[in-house]
C-alpha cells in the first residue's frame, strides 16, 4: 500500500537522520524531498505547500522539547504534520446500528459491504445485510455469494425493482439484528435520480451511519464525490478502496480529509479480510516505517477471541518449529501474511516474497514433514543435519528439498522475529519521545 510514497518518505527522513546538525539547509532539503514524495502520490498541491510551510516554520522556530535532540524534533514535526494532513478518523461503533452504504458503481461498494459485515461479525456482533441495489442485475447474486462465505444473512429480491420496498422489508426482517448494512445502487455518474433514491432510503432507514465508498484511484476527484453525497445524506464516514492498486492513493486520502467526514476504513485487497480500520497515527507510522503495533494488536485480539491462542508469543521467547506451525495457522487467520507483516515494525528489513507465500497446500506438506521429526528436532531445528533431512524426507514420503524448504522458511521467520523484537523496543522508545 503506497509503497513508493513510503520509501520516498523514509529516504527523505534517512537523509536528516544521518546529519549531526540540522540547519536551515538541511530542513529545506528535507521539505523538498517530502514535497516531491507527496506530489508523486497525488496529494493536493495546496495541501503539500501548506504542509511544507508548517514543517519549515516549526522546525526552525520551535524549541525542541526537553530530552529530544534537534533531529528527533524535526522527525516528530514531520510525523505530526502528516497525521494532520490525513484528517481525523471517522467514528465506528461496536453496538446496535444501521449503516447505509453509498458510492458509484465500480467503487467497490458491494465487496466492501461484505468486508464490513465480516468485520462486525468478528467483533462478536450479529450482522445482516440488505441488498437495495436493484439497478445492477448481478448485484444480489454477488452480495449473497460473498455473505454466504462468512455466514452472514442477506435480505433482497433480484426480481423487485423498488429499492425502497426492499429496504422497508429488510429492516423489519432484521429487527433483532445488531448491525444492519444496506448496500445501495451505484451508477457511473452522479445522476439526480440516484441521489434522490439514496435520500429516500436514508429517510426510511434512518441509519446511524451513512458511509461513502471511494476508489483510491480517483485521487483528487474524491473530494467532489464526497461533497455531492454529503449534501444529499450527510456522509459521516468514508471507506477508501483499492489502496493496494494505486501509488496515487494520497490523492483520495487527503482529498477526503478536506471534507467534514473522516476516513473509517481502508480496503487493500480483494479478499473479504482485506479491510483495515483507518487510524491516521498508525497509518503514518507505518508509512514512515515505524510499524503499527496498534493495528496488529487489534487483529491479534480478534483472532485470539476466536482461537484463544496467544499470538503475542510471536513477539517473545524461544521459537521452535512447533511454534512456527502454530503461528502460521494463526497468522493465516489474521489475514494475508503480507498485510500482517506490513503492520509489524520490521524497519527496513526485507523479507523475501516467497516467505509470504504459504498456501494451505504448503501448510499441509509442512505438517506431514513435521510429523516425521523427533521431539528434539521440533524443539531445536538446528540439530537437523543432512542425514536427518534424508531420514525425515523418507519418513514423510517427500523430497529432501521439501524438508529443506521448511527449514529455510523457519530460519526466515526466526530472523524476522528477532528483528521485530529489536525494533519493537526501539519503537516503544521512539513513541515515548513522541509523547504518545
Ligand atoms: P460496486 O460496483 O461498487 O459494488 O463494486 P464491486 O464491489 O463489485 O467492486 C468492483 C471491483 O473492485 C471488483 O472486482 C472487486 O473485487 C474490486 N475491489 C473492491 N475493493 C477492492 C480492494 O480494496 N482492492 C482491490 N484490489 N480490488 C477491490
């Protein structure tokens, strides 16, 4: 997500981190690199200019807080100003509520409705979805397939053309349901009758929240959509989708922050778990490479609620093959591994792409291989020599390469965990300095 913005921001900060004195020239150089990085990510020019002026002024005029050196002071200012640029986060309740979804066709509204249903369901709430998109022929089928995957009931009628009728009945049907999400129709452009229909649905459903779904690739135009829908139904939260597919997501992110409603969630992938609560602090920390333990902890909590498994074991102590297997299982439940890893403060550490690629078939194979190992080998894979590799592969009926692959994977994970423990420490220290 926004990988190129992230690496240019990190590069810009690295330059200043290498300096012993931070003078006007250094601040100006930093600001220039930041400007370039933000403009490339499509953040609005005016916002970028405003941000650079604030950073320059504060860095040169403000006294560093006690105990903080000049360099840390500048980094902190950059961090704070970027958080301010994104605007605040929209409110998400974990209680009884109806949510009305708005957005244009193709924005990702239907997919996001299902992702949200999943999100609230994982929080332990009873969820129901109403399909009020009577315009697009396949909408009901698409939504019911997605909802069936996660066992969320859906109300709708593909033969009914009157969306208002469906909403009325759906609300009755889900009277006992805690979270009701209404997916509405979208078209290619903001047509007047589309707007009128959502105004009518809003009056009937009287939802607690009215959320707008926006495609990240829209960039600056996001502000215009937010404004139009806001005039119609008072949008109180924005979901930005497809952040995985564009390097220009900075446009939509910052454009929306200009409107009154904050961002509530970010969609960064096509699977039902690719939805993240938006938190500007965490988002910027991650962009700047400081990791985001908060988002990870939130996910870990959900999985633990499901599984009663101590995910935090990942962050401490001895790491055996048995632990690795258990953690792989857990991590797979937390969502795509790559996404989970990007939330960890791994600093600049590169993890090979194939390390993410642990499919369930592979997991099965790992399990068979591990079944042929002795307890001593599982507890201390270091002792697995060449002859042991052959013995294990014969026992498991796999090729020696398969055993070696498992061991290689183990070493990658072990290194990653070591790196994480180190950076977790330094991040805590950093956060303390940042007054968090
Ligand atoms: P709707 O017309 O607004 O209901 O849009 P859909 O939910 O049908 O989504 C349109 C397309 O965008 C589908 O192919 C989705 O799989 C895809 N999509 C939705 N959200 C995301 C996302 O966060 N990332 C990616 N890569 N694709 C997405």
